[in-house]
């Protein structure tokens, strides 16, 4: 029997119960919540009883070089997942080729905790590639999410992969939040881009968020809209366990493969025996978890 050392349940970590839990938060909302306050609140969270209504699974989609990875950096900073630093440049891009060329090749997943109106939400983000050659990565990521952030460059406007990725999201019946990025550029044509989004995608201009991912302008509004407008995952605790594998990575440190899965039904526990529907092979779950800041460096 082949054994995987770790199964990272990115969306619902061993959901043993959906009972309501009390999270002691004394703040209503803060774009940059005090780190100590957030850390104290997080210590009270038990992931095995985390409520599905407090979970959001989303990805960022856009044309290449429209600022997806930069936006991911800002969201990670605002939620306190990583410390704010000038060195935070595409922290989710781990491959050498991604660092060298400055583009995302492989989709990357990370979890963030976001305090909002006396609750702490678990936001699961997948940063996707924008180049047409890696559209399979985008499609796989969309299959694991319920919603998407559509990012459009204010200077370039809608491009080929903007349309292609939006159509992929529509095919998956996903909720979409449109954002116009790089509004700080001198050559930015914000009004033209708004008109394009309304015309091409039928999205209302009232709901379009204008941001600068580089400077962090209005990025906090995206988190508010994610919580307020986007749906939680559909999850059934009863029935047989069903997992959707959307990524895997080999870890030389543990000499094993870590797989990222979306739990759609049932419960997965350490020690469980699971079977791949595709290959028929059996595996043993030795560890479960979510990707946090310690996994980004």
C-alpha cells in the first residue's frame, strides 16, 4: 500500500462537527487588524468544529501580468497571514521559473483568517496563472472554488485571458467580483475599463472595486465583499467521504507527497484509509492541515 505522509485539507480541515462555536472578538472590523488581537482569537478556534458558513473558497483570475500575485500579497498582509514588508513580492510563486520570469506558472493555495463583524472567517485563496499555456491550472482551481476575483489592468483593459478565464468561471456557475487594478498608473483608463467590464461581462459598475494592488489602495474592500457577497461552500457532513484533489506537491523534507483537496462530503480523519477513484490505489491519511504563513517561506 502506498502511503502519503500528509493530506492537506485546504477547505475544511477534518470537519467533525458543524456546531456553533464562540469566537471572542472585541472588534467590529479593521482593514489591518491588530496582530496580537487576531492571534489571541485564533487560539480559541478549533478547526474540527469550524462552521461552513464562515468559510469562503475563491481564486484570483486575470490576464497575465494584471497583478494577481501582487494582490495576493496584499490580502495576505491585510489579514496578518504574513508581515507587511517591501520584500513581499509574489510570495505564492515558489518555482524558480516563476521567480525568474515574474509570472505565475502553477496555481498556489493559502488560507487566511479574516476578522469581520465579531466573527473570524476562513478565506481559502488560490492564485492562478494568467498565461494561456497554463489554462488547465486555472480550470482545476476553479473546480475547487465557489467564487472568483476577476482582475483587470486599468491601463490595458480587458485582454484575451480575461475573457477566457471569465467564461471558465461562468461555466462553473461561480460568483464573480470584478476589480480594476493599477489605478495609480498615469496611463490608467478607469472609466474605459469599467465600460468594458459592463459591456463584455454584464457586471454592474456599482459592484466594481477600483484598487492598486501595489500600494494596497482599497484592497481591504475586496475582503469585505468576499465575506458579504460570496457564498460559502456546499458541504454535507453525512454520507461517504468525497475529496477533490486540485493540487499535489512533493516535499523533500518529509520524502513524501502532500495533496491539496477540497472536502465536498463526509469527514476525513488522521488514520483513515482512502481510495483514489481514478487509480483505485489506497492511501493512509497521516496528517491534515491548512496552508498558513509558515508554509510560504
